[in-house]
C-alpha cells in the first residue's frame, strides 16, 4: 500500500514538473523568478490573517509624491499627489488586487505614485473590506462609496468632475469594472476605466483553460476558492450576481472608454479579451493590450523587467490621455 501511494505521489510530482517546465518555456527569461515555483493554491483559508500580515510590505513611493490618509465617508483612502499637479486636475480612483481575500493600498504605492507623478492627476486608492469576513457586496460598496466621495468633493480636492477615472488590478480590476457599472446605472458616470488583468468572470473557475495558461501565481484552483469565498456560493453557480462578476453583465452600452491589459499566460486572458470584445460590440471605445509571455502579477514579482516597465508605461499613458494633462 505504501509503495503504491509513493508511486502515485511520484507520478503526480512528475506530471507537475513536466507541466511547469513546459509553462516556463513560454515565459521570457526576464520574467522568470524562483517564486514562480511557489504556490499557495493549497493554503487553507484559515491562514489568511497570517498571509495578509506577511503581505503588508509597501512598495516605495516615487520621489516628489505626497501620500496622505483620508476618510471618504467611512472608507479609508490614500491620496497620491505629484508636486506639479494642476488645479483642477483629473483623478483616478485606484483599487488594489488580491483575489478579494488579501491586499492593501500600500502594495501599490509605486504604481499609484508613478501615475500621479507622470500624469498630473490625483490618485485615490481605496482600502476596502476583504472576504470571506466581508463578502460581496462589502468591497463594492466601499469602492462605490469612495467614488461618490471623490465626485461629491471634487471642488475641495481640486479635481475636474468630468475627468474622473476608475482603475484597478486583478480583483481590483474586476471591482473597478463593477464600480464603473454601478456608477453608470446610478447616473453618476465616470470618464474612463483602466483594467489591469481584471478578475471579471467567476465561470472561468470551471472552464478548461487552453494553452497551459494560468500556471503561475494565480491558477484555477485558487480562482475557484477565491470566487466561492467572495460570493458565498460555488463559483460558476447560476445565481452569482453581475455586480460581483462584471462579465455576467448583459448590457455594456454606454460604459466609458476602457483600457484592458493582460498577459497571454494569465488565467484571466480569455475572459479579459472576451470582455473587451463585448465592450466594442456595444459601441464602447476599447484599447486592449495583450503582453506576450506575461503571467498574472508579473509586475509585482519582477517590477524592473523591461517588458513590465513598458506594460505599466502603457497604463500611465492611457490615464494621461484620458483624464490627465494630455487629455485636457
């Protein structure tokens, strides 16, 4: 019996090693790191508090960018402001990632600060509640509340209310899409959406992913567990609301111009490309960028890689053109 179990385990390890080796060949050398071989897919949700504590490291704030804490009608936010911000300026409500389960605004200090410094906009980053302690719609309520605060206090903040954008990464990208959708439905539309490899569709958790995508950082098992913890029912179930999974929204007409960026090795590649296509079909201007060889979260693991810097540069340029100094 022990010999049979050992043989089965060896076979499983061998299968995993072969699949991982094949997947690594599709990743450019500059994006490879030993951390790609570490997976938290089997980590129980009970250890989430410890995981969150271990992820509290902040990325560096760029020189010349001031960061202040504010209360957005009960929602904690961070404001990033470059020294040369014109008044009034555009603004970007930024929503961090973390699968709805982990993450905090400080993890995006570098990106939020870069956007503020290079576009001349005010960046407002939301410290929203996390699942499973606070499942849907708690985080969406927080993000929507922060957006309403930004819109209502635009004059006080030195912001042009007609040049407010919403953006986010991963789960934050999905929340950004959902926040934009809710704002549209409430008659408080925004000017632009910036979606970095957004987590849009719970049904991906049940789909067969072609081409070996989603092998690194965020895989199908993690996706299923995160969606289930977030919505409180199995991922892919018929009752998952479109507010939680924006890809389920049927009517996309009238939404603001949108930028979507994703790597071709990302688990979310297909759902993001599909969403971009549906937006276009609904008459929404869309810029879609697919980064060759990039896996989910590569910009966090290898932030100095040239392709990652260029990818983030595209994001900065999109914000500048839509609501920044170049968009005036």
